[in-house]
C-alpha cells in the first residue's frame, strides 16, 4: 500500500511539472533559434535568406570566398583575439588587486573612494567618449592596442565584483601568512589568486566578451583594415546599397563562435564566480 501511495504521489508531482517543462522547452527553442538561423543563413544565398529559408544550403564556400575577398577576415580575428586577451589579463590583474585592497585592508577613507568608483558606473560611455579620445590623441596612441584597452583596463564593476567575493576569503589564512613573514605580493599571487579562481574565471568571461564585442570605442580610435576588429568588420559588411546577407551571416558566425566556446568551457566556473564561491 505504501509503495502504491508513493507511486501515485510521484505521478501527481510529475503531472504538475508538465506545464513547467513545456514552458522551458518553448523558451529554449526561442532562445536557440536565432543561433540556428544564423548558422543556416551563412550557408545560403542572399535571395534564399530574404525568402526566409531556415534550413542549411550549399553556398557556404561561396560566401566564405566572397568574405575573404572583401575583408581581411583572419587579420581581424587575430586583432580581436590579441586586443581582448591583453585587456582581459591586465583588467583581471588590476581589478583583483584593487578588490583585494578594498576588502582586506582597513582604512577609514576606502569606503568613500569606493563610493566614488560606484558613482562612475552611472556615467554613460558616450559622455566620456570625447574626453577619452582627446587624451588618447594627445598621447599619440591612436591605432594601437593601448588605445583599445586603456579605457577598460580597470572598471568599477570588476573592482566591485572582486571586492564582494573577497569577503569569502579566509581572513585567518591571511593573518597566519603575515605572521609567518610572507610578503603581501606572495600572499596575493600564491594564496589569494588560487583560492579565488572561480571569481577570476567569471571575470575573465565577462571581460573577454565585453572586449570582443566592443564596437563604439575601437571605431573611434582605430582606423584602417590592418587594425580593425571583428565587430568593425561586421559593420563594414552591412554598409552599402546591397547587402549580401549570406556573407554577412557567415561573418557574424565567425564573430560569435569564440565567445560561445569560451562561455561553454568556463560556464561552471562562471556560475561559481557570480555566486561568490571560494575554493
């Protein structure tokens, strides 16, 4: 009798979950469909894309030949990777040092300074575009990697993220290391960074994606095909009187794949870092 009652209760619970499963399936299909359409459009001609064809075609190689004939695809891919990786490494180092200092050092003025940083998050990027361009121009850094990364080498959001997650760092371990005579740099690089690796992974995903997808600032300070990034290449493909949508979607596919791969590789660490997990 007990087993029958348990089976009935389980079946009742399963029936109640059916609407939730249906809803999740529908939402998943809606979320994935744009990616599927992008992949199929990259294999079709402009006419087929305009007609709404949603299955794979046979024009992939032709679109690829047209793409590399019109744009320096692989140079743009290399530029985007190089700029994004340099920015990510420097941003993680500087922002983690700042977050470490804000949380684990005691000073009565640090909260005021942190409040100023949080206020900086409310300033829109457009408002700082002209002053930043003037500074970069006077420093003669236009069309260089430094022009790309300097404005984002340290961001209030990343500093806040590291500071919040640093609250889970074991302070007793820090004090014990200081008593043993360890320097602050050794504590940071040998203890703090390994323990906070989930936070670093989450911050790396966010920073890399922001750098990879950045368009407005690179378009302002970088000119010419030799230094253009993938978002700039996509913008060039969409200009003109007649747009080749098959070729455009292939360019978008090339631009999207790196961020998709990085997110899926680091999604577990990303979730742990966002929730403040410490190992």
